[in-house]
C-alpha cells in the first residue's frame, strides 16, 4: 500500500468511498453525492492552493483519501487547517487512517501551519475516538449544527497543535 498525491483520474475511486458516506450516513452533512468531475476539481483546487490531497492505493485500488484546506476564510486563519479523511470500509482498523492523518499533519507542519482541526459529527464516536488516539483534543461542541436525514446533529471540533510554543505569524 502506498500513499501518493491524488490525480483527477482517481476521482472514481475516491467517489466510491465518499459517496456512500454522503448518501447513507451523517458522517458528513454534505447532502448529495459528488460527481467525478466535482471530485477532480477538488483535487485540482487543493493542488493550486498548495494543500495535499492524498490517496492510499493498493494494487491499483483506492483504499482511502485525506486532504486539508484552510479552516475558515480570511488571513487570520491562514495557519489553521481542517482535514477530511475517509477509508473504505474494508480498509478500516488496519492503521490506514493514522498513516494518512500523519502524512497530512507532516505536510501541514512542514509548510508552517499551526493547527489541524477535524469537524466530526457528534454521533460518530469511532471518529472521535480515532482523533483522540491521534492526539486531538475536543475543542468545542456545537449542538444541532448540522441537519441531515430529517434531524439535527451536533458537531464536535477536535484539534491538534502542530507546533507547540511560539510560532512566527504568517
């Protein structure tokens, strides 16, 4: 298994992981599946921004993906990043998530970003536990922040300081 930068032609494999999550869970509040063209555009956009979009590949199959981008708009948040990370169901529980998360954290740290944030649905206890095991703390909980499948869902913000101590401003 290798981690490598995603290419637009990986969009179908990424969609095969992402879209069932969108369609069948509250792991994301995104309401509709993404087309291959939309996913390819996200890959291109991340590259243009200097943010990685990584895929985990084994024997030509995409097993997972991880990316990050700026947490919120504006110069004041230029060093605070929010990640997205998903693994195919068959690939979970084998260390893939930790490997992908470490890779994007290492990239973010190398280019001078300070914080990595995960925005997690409150009922997604597996993701909350995963992030805690990877050194993330719960930094906030927003009740009823998301709406999906006819119900409100809490949003848990978990974060990690990538560069403890004083850091020069951007």
